[in-house]
């Protein structure tokens, strides 16, 4: 975007970075920050931070994504907001925590994954290593649990030995 100051024919000046103006603009205040960028009319414009977005151009603040969401810098629409690790749901929608016995390690529109057989995890788990073997089963956290041998026992969850 460009604008031309008075007097006419003095040449057009460029708008600040990440802003634009309509054809025929005559002042720097006609330069509006792009969607995903915030600042006063005429600039300077700074990008919306992670976890926020801005749909419209102009002198508006960036809006926060809903709780338990993530978005990259300079996001322009609510569907740029994706569920955090440990949470699942549609982009820009409602996130629910991963239930016990499941985990999700990356942000985005992905389902929570089941822990390996005979292991459990707390709700909102973010990594497979949050999956620990149930009592009576052994292995490292996140591994394939094996039943304790005869004459051995394990009464607590985790990666302890039988």
C-alpha cells in the first residue's frame, strides 16, 4: 500500500511494513495494519503473539485463543488456534483434555492416542512416557508392560520392578 501527501504529484510514500492502504489514500494514517498484525493506523505494526489472532485489518487488538489452545505468531483466524498437547478438539472449537490412559504429544487437530496395553496415564498427558505400567505389570514408562512373574508382585503403578 501507498499514500500520497499534499501537495499532489509529490510522489507516493510506502506504508509501514505489514500494513496497506486503499487506492487514493492521502495520509499515513490511511495505512492499516494487516490481519494478524496490530498497531495504530499509520504503523508501526507488530505481529499477534502466539496464542492470539486478529481477523480484521486496522487498529484492533489481537484476540486470545480459547483456553488450552495454541496458535502461531501473526495468526489471522480463530481456526489457526489448535488444541495444545494433552488436549483434543477441532481447530477454533472446544478442546477437551485427553482422558486417563491416553496422551497427545503435539498441538493440533489430532486425537489422543491410547497408552500401551496394561498401562495408564493421568488426564491431559502430553507424552507416551506419562503412560506407566499398572500394578502387577512392569517395564519402563511408555513401554510394553509385561506381567510380573510368579512369586513376584508390584503394588504401585510406574516403572518399578516386581
